[in-house]
């Protein structure tokens, strides 16, 4: 069987990579130029043995891999890899199903339907909502806002799918000052232009008084969407949903929530209070490849009103309300054909269970706390945010922040993101990998101490 050798080689390379992750340097040792030299050259005239091709990849790529699986990788917001999700992801590739069609692909349709229902239960979102599996929170934001655009225009009698946006009533969109850039990107895809920006507080939460003022500026009855946030990239802070959602709904707004990593606070009794009231919104975006630690790529688009999302995403516009059943997966996401990326979510939730997910999210937050506590007493280092969740934002005195960050990532010991927050250079630490141990926390604190000392501290 020609497959056998290829799969054996792939397994061997994958095992070597996974087994080496805890001690392998966190940063890549080779850059793109070196990788181009390894893999480039002219288009091959003749083919090669498939097993040899897999070997070429398995050996050649390693110097250029970012070790996201390391327990000391804290860059951007990137989750690790749960074993069950990895195994499931391999099967998804081996099965090679087109997950857009329900009745034709019963196994993956059922697995994704169950995964979607489990997510609604775990995050305590409306059980009647539609769940779609997309590539990430970017497309989940797009999906929720597309459903919202359809709905708010439909309410004023404008059929955006038939008549487009030219000549349509203006759709007012209000966003927080510290929203993720992909919200603006989604609005751009949707032809809605730049949003109205509502001021945020020192932790990056939308200011309720500023929202009230912005809402008052929108003429009565005009189409309106408000985009809130669960989990600020820099601080981990959550918007105050009960107050903000009620104020927005009072004005007839569609409320969308970007909860790429923060929505998972609701999976644990200890942290659920952070995202209290978020269930009253109309649509939600989250990621499975961040806090849940499912393999790339996997985002989740949740929309309360199936008619709105299926009208926006179904192949046949103007969905009939009485036709709403389980629906085809392609009616809930932008793609028609796609991989069954919800199956690794099913496997992750099956392997962790409710208590396992809660414990995982708790541990991420505890380790963020541990890092913040370790940094708090360090001369020259300032923790800038209230560490309520998985994000820690720090600065180093005497303008040494970026230098310290570069030294840290250059050391191979840890990886953190250099960033700007509220007009300051910062180093952002995102604890998003279930593999991070208490020992990793100690080593991380020690690495920061050494880097600060090395930069003249
Ligand atoms: C990561 C992130 C996104 C974008 O998600 P992708 O999975 O990269 O598409 C959007 N919003 C927030 C708050 C994020 O952290």
C-alpha cells in the first residue's frame, strides 16, 4: 500500500517535533530566505517518491518552525495543540470530506453539529443559535456582522442581497477604541466603511457613557450595529456586557461580540463572571485554535437568529423562516467547500469534558497571574494591566522595553510579542497553551530578569 510508507514517515516526523517541543528553542533558527533555499529551486521536471517528499519536509522545515507548542511561547494569542485535536485533525485529512454538505457527509456533519451544541452549552449561549466553523475569529467576526448587516437593513425594508448597498440606508457601526483590527477588516469586506469609535477606559473596556453618547448621535430608527469585546488583546479585559448590550438593544442595534479568546472564560465557574451578560448579544465570534488548543485553523461563528445568518451566508439569498431546520453547514459560513474543522473541536471537548475545559482555562489564567506576580517585584519592570485573565502586559523602565523583548525572543527560552498599548511600548504575554507548566512560569520570570539585567538594569 503506497500510503503506508508516507504515513509512517509523517508519523515519525510529527512525533519527533512534538517530543522535542518542550526543550526545542522557542524561536526559529532559520529565516524565510534560508527556508526558500531549502525548498525552492526550479519547478521539478520529474516527480519524486512521496515518502521522500515527506522526509524532505519533516527534516527541512524544522529550523524554520516557530515552536508554538512550547510551554514558554506567549506570542500573539496562539494556542497549543491538544493530543485528541491533533489526532482528529489527521483523520479529517485522511477522510477528506467536504464538510459543507449535511446529508452527503453524515459523519462529519453529525460531529460538527454535536461540537456546535457542546460549545453553546459550554459557553452558555442561546441553544437555538446557529454555529458555523470558520478559519478563525476574523471570519467569525465577518459572519456575525454579515448576519447583522442583513438583519438591520431588513428591518427598515431594504433587501441588501437584492439591491446591494448602493443607495441603501446608512448602517451605523459603533466599535470600541481597542477592538481587534479584524473587526475593521470584516466591516471593510462588508462594504460598511470605517466605524464610529467609542472611547475605552484604562483597561481597554468600552466606556458606557461614551457609548450612550454615540448611540444618542444615531438618528432614531436607522440601521445600527454595535461591536463589543470579550478579552482585550493587551489587558484581557472584558466589556461590561449587561449595561452595554442593554443600551445598544434599547436603540434597536444588532450587538456582535468579538470573543476570540475571552469567550472561553464562560467555560469555568471561576472566571465566567468576566463575561457575564454576553449571552444577551445577537452574534459572537470565537476561536477554537486559541484557548481551547485545537489545531489551526478553527474559528466559531455563533448567530442567535438562524434566518439572519442563513440569509447572509446561504447560497440562495432570502431564506424562508419556515424552512429553518438543522440546515447545511455551508449556510452558516462564508465557504461552500471546506475541511471538517469542527471535528477536532469535537475531539477536544470529548477528551477534556466540561471539567477538563474549565480546568484548562483556569490554569491559563493562573499561570498568567503567576508570571505577573513574578514580574511585579522586579526592579525596572512594570505590569501595566489588571491581570484578570490570560494576558499580561509589561513595560521596562528607561525605554528598554523593545530591547528587552528582542533579547527575550533571541534567547530561545521564551517568546513574547512586542507591541504598543495606550501610547507605550509594551511586551505582551499571552498564556494560551495548556502545556505551560509552573516550571515554565519560573523559567519565564527568570528569563525576563536575565534580559532586564542584560539591558543595563
Ligand atoms: C486573534 C483575534 C482575532 C482574529 O482571529 P483569527 O483567529 O486570527 O482570525 C480577532 N479578535 C481578537 C480579540 C483576537 O484575539
